[in-house]
């Protein structure tokens, strides 16, 4: 009980800090603008000669939205943006923060990926730029986001940490209770040009009626999701909840190649467009090779029998599971030669077995 009270004290103290100067600079809301090559675009001005824009490319070959970073009238970078039924060209934010405490503020673009049916879970993709802004940004997906609640300073850590949250059903967090829905918060940081996990306990909060009411009042405030844990109802976990299920099978090996696998989006349509996903080739210690992808094939897509599916990557040193949709190259720029443990868990609260690829480091 003593440790829980200490956690509450630290979290509540941190919550009061939202009223003071933030370690994150949030730029104004995007405004409609004319951008060459876009049928419609919204932009955020970084200064008099720089801007970040999101829009619909005018090219008929474009499959979705795009971001563009311009400085002094020149295009520095262009990358994919989400535009769909629940998100538009104006749904994004631009931030700056000295994430790694090196005296330079990193540029951060947060894309709103859409809202789910039902409880309306808001999904975002965080793009972090290094000093060389022409390089592809580092990416991290989160469910629920706020500029001052996803980027948080914490005692004992330099710079600004990233709290990546997602919703998860579990019957292991509170084994004395029926399975329930939890908001899980894992800590990461930007350092040395990559993202990495932080040796800091995972946060969890069960979705009860009181949480539902609070979420309904505050879901669009910039202090969430950290404020949802910082009111005395969040708690620390001893282990990642996705690693708590019983192990059904495990194998070890080394990643020897990362390839691109292409398939038809609709296997029954001869004119269907092609989609490409990463394929991880693993040489097993027990002999032979196996291919894995995290893409979940759904009808009318067809997964070849020789390709196996996994759900998420895990970081073996701290036993932290990466959020769904996390860009593994933002954590491991080169996966070739990395040791991996393939762990399949028995079905849990969602009645589905899960497979996690735990990255153990280089052989």
C-alpha cells in the first residue's frame, strides 16, 4: 500500500504541472492553403518560410493523403498521411520538443488516423523528425493522444518521454475479477536517432463507468492520456499484460533478411491493386527457416501457407510489447542479425492466441 500511495502522489503532482510551462510547443491549428500538387490542403506555419501541410494529392495515381514539409519554398520531405471517412486533411497537429535533452527541439507531426465505432477510440500516428529532416520520420502509433499527455517529463529522466497508450482486454491484470477492458500506457523515448523503451513500469487503468464518464468529458483535452492515470486511479504493473498469458510454444532464431511481400488486396479480382508488407525471414536454432509477417490477412486476401503471422514485436531486454502498428524500423534501423524469440501464447480474454516476436539483440 505504501508503494501505491507513492505512485498516486507522484502522478497527482505531475498532473498539477499541466498548468505551468509545457516542455512541448504546440503550433496553431492547421488552416486551408494552396499547395502545389494538392487538390485540397491544410498547413501549419513553423515560421515565416516553413510549413507542414497535409492534403489530397491531385494525381489520379495517389492512393491516399500525403504530408509535405517545406522550408524556404523547397520540399524537404513527403510522407504518407491518413485521409478517410473519419479523418480529413485538417486533422493533424504539429509540435516541437527537445525530446532527448540535447538542446535542439525535434519536429513532431501527429496524424489523426480516425475514430473507431462504438466507444470512439481515437487513433494517431506520431512522426518524429531527426536533425536531418529529409530522412523518413520515426513513427509510433497510439490510441488516445494529447500533446501534453503523450509527451511528458518524468522525475529521474532527462528530456521528454513518450507515453504510448492502447486499449486491451485482459483477464490477467485483475485475476480475481472477470476479464475487462484496460487502457495500457507504455513508456518510450527518442535517443540517438531512434526510439527505445524506457525502464519504467507500465501503467494501467480499468475501464469502469467512472472512467467512461471522465473520458467523455476530457477526451479532447491536451493533458490526456497521462491525466487519466494521474488522478489516483492508474497503477503500475509488474509485467506487460500481453506477456502474462500462458506460453503455448516458443522457438528461437536469428533474423537473416527482411523482404517485401506483395499480394493482391482482393485475390478474386484480376485488376486488384497490389499491397506490399514486410516479411521477416528467421533462421531457427533448431534448423530450417520460417517467414513471418505482422499483416493480418482478411478475406478476400489470401495468406500463403508458408508465411506465418505474428501480432506484435516485443523488446526482450525489458519485456515491453510494442503497440499495435508500431514501426519496428524506428526502434531497430537494421533487423538483420538480431536474435529473436518467437513466443505463442494461449488464448486470453479475447479468445485469440497471440504470437510475439521478442527481439533479443544481436548475435
